[in-house]
C-alpha cells in the first residue's frame, strides 16, 4: 500500500469514527425520549479507500411494532367501554347505602305492600307503600338520566377523538412528505421515521390502524376494517356531535372519506381503538341497558294495572299506581316502549304529596273511573286488591327478548337478570381491558428491547470508536513522519 493510500484510508476512518461518535452521542441524548429508536452507523469498505459510512439506520422490528399498535387499539377499546359501564353500574347497581338498584327497589316495594296488606286500614302504611312506589319510579327516572348522560359523554368523546385523528393525520402527512423527500435525496431520515411511528402509535389509541411502507419510505394508513386513512394525502374524518340525548335519539355515524365506519348503517365498521369503544358504548351497551330499564317500567305498569270490575267488563285495562304520558292506554306487551323508564311516575291521585289519597291503592279506581273500583263496599279491612298486586309482582310475564334479559319470569326475576347483565358486561370489559393492557406492556417491552438504547452498549461502542480514532490518528502521524523523512532524504 502506498503512503497516499494509507493516508486516505486513515482519513476516511477518522471521518467514519466521527460519524459513529456523533451517532452514539445522539443515542445517549435520546435514550430517555419517548419514541426514540436506537440509531446504527452502517459501515462499508471501498478497495484502496478504506471504510466509509454507507447509511444511518434505525434498530426496528416491524412485527413487534405492529403488535404494539394492535394491543394499543384493543386496550383503548375496552377501556372506553369499561369506563362508561362503570359509571352506569356505580349509579344504578353498586351503591349499598342508597340501594338504588331496580331489584332492591322492587323488593322494597313488595315488602311495603305486604305490610300494608297486613293492616289495610293503616293510612301510615298506605303512605309508606306509595312512597316506596315513588322511590321505584324515581330510581328508574334517574337510571335513565345516568344512561343518557353516559351516551352524551361518549358522543362528546367521539367528537374529540375525531378531532385528534384529523390532527394526527395532518402531522403524519407532513412527516411522511419529509421522509420521502429525504430518502430520495439520500439524507438521514431516521428521526423523521421515529416521529412517524410516534404519530401512528398515538393514532392507534383512537382507531385501529395498519401502516403499509412503499417505495422511498412512503407510507399508507388503513383502519382495521380496511378504510383508507392516508394515501398520498390525509383522508377527511367527519362527525356531527349530538349535544343532548334521550332514549329515542340515535347518535350520528363517523365518516372516513364519506364512508360510515360506526353505527348500524356502517359498511366497513372499525373494530378497535377508543373511537370504536365509544361507539359501542353509545350505540349498543347503553341502548340495551336502557331497553331493560324500559321493560322494567313496562312490567311495573302491567303488574299494577287496573281492570274493569263491572259484572260484564267492557273497558280495557289501564295504568293504576304507575302511569306514564300515554295513559290511559297500556304499553304493548313484551315490547320495549323506548324511554318509558324516564317518564314513568306514580299517579297523582294516590300521592299524598300531590293531594292524592294513598288508600286508592287498596280500593282501586286510581284513574278516577269507578268502573275500576275493587273495594266497592269501602271496607277499611279490605286487602284483596293489595294481595293481588303482590301476586302480580310474583307472576310470570313475557319480556322483550331483544333486551337480553330473562324473556319470561316475574318482574323481580327480570330486574335481577338486568343487573346480572350489566355486571357481566362490566366484568368482561374490565377483564379484557386488563388483559389488553398486560399484552400492550409486554409488546412494548419486547419492542423496546429491540429498538431501545442500552447505555452500557453505547458506552462500550464509544470506547471502540475512540480506539479506532486513536489508531487512525496514529497511522496519519506515522505517515506524516515517513513523508517528512522521505522529503528530507530527497532534499539532501
């Protein structure tokens, strides 16, 4: 090897060592930064010229990264569902002091009726029974308000999620453009790649997403249902929020590039992410529980209805103790009357607080029509009607099978099945959330082991670079001495 070649090789080695040293310093500085991937200096050799820096690459694993995205989306889905169900269950099922669950209220009402039936001439017990009935109606009213409040909150969170998605897609477009341009120009784009991965990770919290890498580092994004989120340009994600909810209101769908991805009419529904969880909470779980509450209210009206007591009955049954805005007609049997639990009330004619007579519960004709009077003799010791009401609460009746409660049984049985249903939904969501969170932690750890910065490794590499630098410097110094000696010999 000539002295010139040796000098060129040493000089190239110094330059490569400088880049390696800079990369190590870069890794050490970014070790604590979220989303930072370890950078690797790729070296190569040229005959006669020595080593040179071929590229700067990231330590990465597309498979592990994909697992992290999937686990992130799944965990966000279950967390959104659980949080909503927890609010409902806490207000309607869990409170042992207030005992506001429909089942507890029904048992309390039945007990109050039994006490009144044992002493039908006791006005105090009559008032207690009416008070218990009012508590029952109030519990259903408040449960409906809670359910609709959760739906309203889910809708508002969906709007925030859509805004976040659009913002992240805009950021993705900016970074993706920089990556493509930098790749074509041969620049180091590893920091941009980290930024892009970080954006996609945040995006996966909102919606299930997959990323496809193409020529020159260009990327395309798709939802887990196959709808395009980004392909050269960001697609528009739109949603019209609903500010106030009632049981009869259906929330609006989320659209991606004009394609509905949530709601009953969705052709390509998203499957995971916070947005999918919120949509399921708003449109499915809460709607089902509301239907169960409505069926409990319908069952109450049915159990306490009054029938024509004429010798030859000709009048239709009508609501008695429990009424609703469409009285005197009865709600259809075994069919959900949407929002009924929010409008059910105790008849004013039997409520002392409204100037009513609580003894009408014993005597009948609560509606004011004497044809529905049971205690025709006006006896203070009459308890037949009260016992009939108690028996009605124990009697089997059909319920709407679409509500996922017990299709046939007593009202208390149905209310118990409703409580079991929401508890099971909450437990399932909680278990799934914990499982997905554990899976996410493990996937994140596995990815970090691949692309994370190990300070011991970096310091060891720095020592190697320093030795290489010293060796190259020594070669240059030696060549310099040899050249000086040669020039001195020629000069003499």
